[in-house]
């Protein structure tokens, strides 16, 4: 009689199947990280251009520190949004111009929905003043300390004066005027809150969005012209128009700061290193830990082949002898 050992438990950990499975999982993780890394824009910047990162960060689209003033020389002569100031043209710094516009202001009426025909001479003169000087020159002489109620209560006192406003722009529309394109900019300041200002500008910074719904910040530098009437949203046909101070000038756009994409090379490198170390630890742990082969055994007794047949034959012979003896006794 001999003993047969049963197979040890957890036989799955004895073969190479587990190591193959772990290797496949690790390679899939590496492949996933490579796919995710290739989706980051900074990975492929070397294919787009060869500009250094300092130049890319200082591009007009990502910089908000520099004011975007219209250049004295247009970047594109065919761009209607860019206008060149005519050197030596008349402005409000000449007494003759100031006297002329005072007469023209007498025909200006506040509260009208649109600019009336009799108001056009003063309106066009303000446009000429803006065209004949640069934004930097206007900005030097512009007033910055004022409140909304000053224009609302005494508009005649401030008509034709230069002001600088920090606007939260919510609406920009363009329309033709004579031989030029003008842009109507609506927005509010931190002081006026829900009470809007409106500016008519002769050009826009390149790339600034246009439409009935705009969410931008800008600096408006312009001459106060009048209180323009407008109907608020949801107003009824017979409601009285509200009034917004209207300025004629130029605009400086402050684009929103785009978040800088931080390099994650160190993150992926650390992740790969930790994964590789875990893989090595698991592999060596499986090699060092082996289940004991004799821990669980069975005690199955195996008899010789044919032993059962011999016992059966012996029992059959014994039964025959018993039957013969019984028959003899009965005879």
C-alpha cells in the first residue's frame, strides 16, 4: 500500500499564467498613460512651430498684461477694423474746433433712441477728433474719476469731454457709417452696476468677439456725446426708454487669461516608476512564497490489481463447500 499526494491549493500561483497576467496589466497601464500623454497639447508643440515658450506666452492671445492699443500703422491695410490716424488733423485741442462743436451741441437732445439728423454734425466732428489722434494721446488727457449720475443729471456739463471707462462688455454690434465701419459697445462698470454705458468706437482690437452676447472686459476712451435712449429687456411698447451715456472713441481689449498648461512629465515618470517597483515586488514575492507540497495529503489506500477478484472467488468457493456439506448432512 502506498500514499498518493493531492495537488496543493492555489495551483494558479504556481504557473506562469499569473506572471503573464500581471505583465499584460502593466503593459496596458503603460499604453493608457502614453495615449493620455499624447492628448496633451504641449506634447506636439514642436510640430507646430519652433518658437520658444517665452514667445508663445507673450502672444496676443495669452497676454493680458499689455494693453491692446490700435497701432499707428495698420497691420493689414484691407482690414476694416484697423484705422490710421491722420497726422495733423483737427482735434479738441484747437480752440476753433471747440467753438464749432459748442454750436453743434445745441442741436443734441438726450433720450432719443437713435442719433437724429440734426445731431450728425456734432457726432461726425467727434469721430474726426478720434481719427486724428492716437489712443495713447487720448488716454493721457482722459478723466478717470467720475460716477454714472454725473452724466445722467447734468449731461450738458460733460458733453465733448474725454473720459476713460473700465467696461464689462456684454454686447458689440457693427454698422456702416459713411465710408467707415463703426462698432457699438454696450457694457457696465463696477460703479454703475446694472446701468449700462454705450460706446461708439472706430475700430476694434484684433480678435475681439462681436455679437449680441459678449462676455469680455475692455477700456473705453472717448468723448461724451449724449444720453442715448434704449429699451430694457421685457419692456412693454408704451414703457418709457431708459438712458445710457454714449461715448465716441476707441477701445482697449483685456482678453481673459487662459490657464497655463503645466507639464506633467514628472507625474507620469513617477507613476511609471511606482508601477515598475510594484511589479518587481509582486514578482519576487511570488518566487519566494511557495506553498508546502506536503501540507495537505490524502491517505487513499491502493490495493494490488486483481485483489478484489481473488477475494470474490475465494468467497464463492467457500459458499459452494458450505452448500455441499449441507446437502450431505441432509442425505
